[in-house]
C-alpha cells in the first residue's frame, strides 16, 4: 500500500519568485556549507523548503522581494530545526538500543 498523496495547491507565482532569486536564497540560507543531519544534507533541506514554500499560501502575502526572502529563510530554519531534532532522536534511540543489548548480554 502506497503513501497517501497530499493534495495541496501549488502557486506558480511563488515558483517564479524562487526561480528569479534562487542564487540569493541559496546564499542567504548558507547552503554552500557542508552539513548533514542524519540522512539529510543541507541541500536536501533547501530542496524541501522550496517544495514547502511553493505550496505555502502565506508566501503569497510577501510581494516585496526582501519580505519573501525573509519568509523563505524562516521556513528554511524551521525545516532545518525539524531535521536536527529528528537526527538527534534517531541517535538517542540507537544509543538506547545499544544499552539494552549490552545489559542483555551481561545477564545471558
């Protein structure tokens, strides 16, 4: 059984705004630095942000370029924070499993 497909409206005018200012968004979000969060790279997070903002009706409110860039950067930071938290949680789960295995081997 496949994943349920989300039906969100996309906004072509936002996609055009992203395309026009792609280089600046890339620079502002500091994607050039190599960072990994679990299995996600910073470029994965940037791509996910693009997809999120294209479907975000709040982005339509920002007609001014500077306001749009700040909105994009805000969304980028939110998605990056979520990725950091998920990676942190995976590390904690792995460590907890390691401790349980260690205790079980001592008893057995």
